[in-house]
């Protein structure tokens, strides 16, 4: 009985999720119980920047916190035997006698592709068919089978190579995800630390203000207490004076009146100055600002900070006279002839450049440009105030962040380095991804979803950014 679905499932269970081959020296991670080849797991953990965690469930663990799995090794050996076993068959003797005529089989009928005997050869069924000797027919079909085997083995090699490449790509994607996870953790830790520091700073400033309020209050209370004590003394003296006889009352009346006149009346001094109250108002004004930041951060993170597809169109009013735009302003080519167009201040005059109509100041946006295999082109982003007249340097210093192809090479336009792009094949479509908040523009192979180059931490000017295009030859650039 041939191997069926259950056997295939059994073999799948005996396969390592890293190399996609049968387990070799299988080990089990103690913390989560998942199994891998010992060499695959060790190699995964030894890669620079890789966190010591399970490659399958991502649970953190300690280095070499695994044990050999002998039972799984026996299971793998059994699965291997089952995968190569075609079932239980009873091998019979080679039948060399015609079942119908009981004569030796000596010929091969080419039309019916069956063995026949001498009597069969004379029957009406095979009389007019072409026949061959067993030796010649066998050699012919051996050659045919050999050709089939060559093609099938080549196909098998392709599948094995693809399987190995899938394993390597899977490992690469795991590492890339791990690296980005570490960056995310680090960024959130820094954000937590920054917020805690700012909270501590604001609370310390509030505490200073509260201390100043309490100090001024205590000084005012002490001053008022002294004033009340002095006033109570004079009042008591006056009341006692009024209780005396006329003679005693009028004695020293002059000095008594002078003391009353000399008493300074209370003038409501300023206890809490306006500078102190302004500080309190600033605290009140900061809280709505913090609330707005919190809401924006919540909205951004809850929505996943979506990457939005931009519907880019070319701005015909600023396009260089060397460029010819399509009627829908979705493609351009270099006409090699200078057109007589209005020389408005916004138009590029000498360099064959054009910007997109759409401008961006915040968020994440992307657009794709079909570049084909031609040369002498560049795509990217540029600030709105980029130079339009005369000679132009396509560089970040001029406010342009772009990649392109010329002299047969794909490069980033970041002089003096002119970094070569990381290619896995010649790109036909370039995706430009603009992250305004992250001060980053990334270029990707749109068909392979592979990163080509990134301008990061570029400190974009706080002005509108537009899609940028430069084309020197007659070739086309088309917005996808």
C-alpha cells in the first residue's frame, strides 16, 4: 500500500522549522518545548544581534537551555523509512510467456506498446503494426526514460535549491524581525525614560512653586501676626485709658494721641506676585498640550501609523522644457528638444526635472515608479523650495533625496559616497516610501519587496516635500 496523507503528515512532524529538513540531532528548548536541529538552533542564536529566544514562538530563554531529544530522533528514523517505502508488495517472477498463446514473448508492438509472441504477430490484431526486437525496443525506451530522468532530476534539484533558499530566506526574515523588535523595545524604553524624566522635571518645578507659595504664605502670616499683636496692645491700652477718672484719663492724653497718630494703617501688601501666578498658569497651559500629544500618539499607535498610497501626478507647470509629460500627467520622457514654455519662476529650466503636484508634511506615504531597465534616471523626494534655475546638484544638501541609475549602475545620490543599492535582481519598479515623522525615505524593489536604500535621520526641513523625478534620456518613467 502506497504512502498516503497520514505518512506525509508524519514526515512533516519530523521536519525542522528552520532548515525544513529532517531533524538532525534534535534538541528540545526546555522553556517552551519546541524542537529544532541542534546545529540550526546554535547557528540561529550565534548570529550577531539575535536575541536568545525560541525561533518558533519567540519566548525568551537562556543560552543552550535545551536538551537532546532521543525519542524524537527515533521517530525521525521511522519517518525516513516510511517516506521511502512504497508499500508492501509481493514481487513475482518475471513473466516471459504470452498468457494467451503460452509462447515466448519475442517482439514489441510499437503501436500498442505491448510485448507479443510469434502467434500474436500473425494475428489480425497486430499483423500490420510496426514491431521491434526486445533489445532495440528496450534500448529506445531506456533512452527515453533516461531523458525523462534527466529532466525530473533537474526539476528535483530546482525544488531542493528552492527549498534551501526558502529556509535561508525564512532565517533571514526571522533575524530581520528580531532586529526590528529589539529596535522597537529600545525606542519604547527611551520614550518611557524621556517621559519619566519630563514628568519628574515638571513635578519638580511644581514643587518649587508650591514651596515658594508656602514660604510667602508663612512670611505673610508672621507679618500679620506681628501687626495684630501691636494693634491689640494699642487697643487694650486705649480701652483701659477710657476706664480711668477724668483726671487720670486726661493725664498724658497728648502722648496717647500721638501714639494713635503714629500707628501705620494696614495697606494690603502683595503676598503672591504676578510672576508666581504666571508660573502656575504655564502649568495649566502645558496640560492641554500633553493631552493633545497623548491623543495623537494613541491615534497613531492604535491605527498602526498606516502607510498610505499616494495618488501622485506630475506638475506640468514646473516641468523642465526638456521633458514631455503624458496627458494624464502619469508618465514622462525626455524629448531631447527644448520646448518653448512659459519660463515661470517655479519651472526647472536647465535640468530635466519635475515634481509631483502632491506635497507631504506628515504621515507615511508611498508611490511606485516603473523604471524599466533603461539608464540615466532618478526618483525620490525634494523639498518645495528646491532650486529650479540653472545647474542643479541632486543631493541631500540641495534638498533632494533620491536614487537612480546611470553608467549601468544603481546608486543612491548621496555624494561623495554614491552608495550602491542592495540589489537581488534588476528592479523594474521602484517604491518610494516617505516617513515624515521618522525623517526617513526608503526605496524598495516593488516587485520583490526588498529594501534598496534608506536615507535615515535626514532631518527633513519643516516644509512641504514633493515626489521628485529626473530623466536624461528618451526613456519613460511611469507612475504605477
